[in-house]
C-alpha cells in the first residue's frame, strides 16, 4: 500500500494552496476544484481537513464526479488514465486538477464543463 493512502489530506492541502497561490490562483478556486471532484460541499471539505482524514478515507467518503474520467494527462511521470489502483487514480486526478489550476488553465476547462 502506498504511503499517500494513509497521509492526511490536511497535511498536503497547504502545499496545494502554495502551488496555486504562487501562480495567482485562489484558495477558493482550489476548494471549488476539490469540491467538483469529490462531490463534497464546503462544510464537508472543511470537516475532512480539520479532522485529519486520510486520502483513503477522504476518497472513500467522496461521491466522485462522473466527469472525472475525462481527466487525462501526466502527473509525476504517470499517465492518470492508466493508473490501475482506483484510489491512486483518484489521488492523481486531484493532483492533475491542482496542476491545471496552477498552470492558469481556465476554470471551465479544469472542471471539464
């Protein structure tokens, strides 16, 4: 099992914030992207961050957006659509969305709308 599965989302979240803010995006936009992927509302997202939920439990509780399958591309040298482990693929989806947001991609494109 990968170590990321037992890592808390809250411990990685500040790195996501730093990454997107450094590129002129906002925490609100980051949260919107996470909510789009997971189906959480802001209160649910906040609760997961405050309670130190692991990535495994975070995605087990999520209602994954049906359009998540449209997320394609490479993150950390790995093509997200080719990841076999469903949980690892969901984590890579999140990484890819954060990357796209940080790269300045338009929000409607990031959210596959």
